[in-house]
C-alpha cells in the first residue's frame, strides 16, 4: 500500500493533465517547456557522469563531423514532419465557392443610399422645429434659417 496510493495519485494527476490541461496548451508553451526539460536533463546527465565525459576519448576523431551530422538530422526531421503532416506530399487547400465581386452600380448605389440617409437625418423636419420669431433669417438665401455659428 505504500507504493499503490502515491502511484494511483500520480496516475490520476497525469490523466487530469493529459485530458484537461494539455489540449489547451499552445505549441509555443510546449516548445518552451521541452527546451527547458531538455536543458535540465542534459545538465543532470552531465553532472551524474562527469568523470566518464572527461575520460572518454573514442569520439575525438569524429568531433569535427558533429555540426554536419546535426544539420543533416534536423533537415531529415523537418522533411519527415512535412510528409507526416501532409500526406502524399500535397498540402491540403480548402475549396472556396466561386465568389464574384459586386458590380460598380451596386456599390455606387449602396454608397449613395448611405450618403442620402445621412443627409436626410441631418435635415431639420418642419414638425420638430419650434416656431420662434426671434431666430434671425439669412437674407441672401431664404432656405437657410440659421448659420452654423448661430446654431452652435
């Protein structure tokens, strides 16, 4: 029972993490965590086997090839990932319905309707204007009853 209860608890926590938290984690967070865990793992491994790393000499002859091997391995991994994500080497492109832009008349007509609606909403209506004899009339144009400065 000493190992069963903590193991069961750890198993339940792993299930909760797997089903409820992990799907909501973004790939960026997963990449950052994996880099962190890899760094800690390499550090702990080197700390545990430091003497073996110092005394090992068989790889001295192939050290110059390490960067080329790593670049080749990374390129192979990227190519394999692309083929794994996109089957048959083709990128799936969703199909769109044939969309046609509206004609110029339709656009102009709807724009002019909008402008007319704005102009009509700014025009004063006769039934809403109170009859006041003190409002000065503009003598040059009989249709305008007040100037903008008088209105403000």
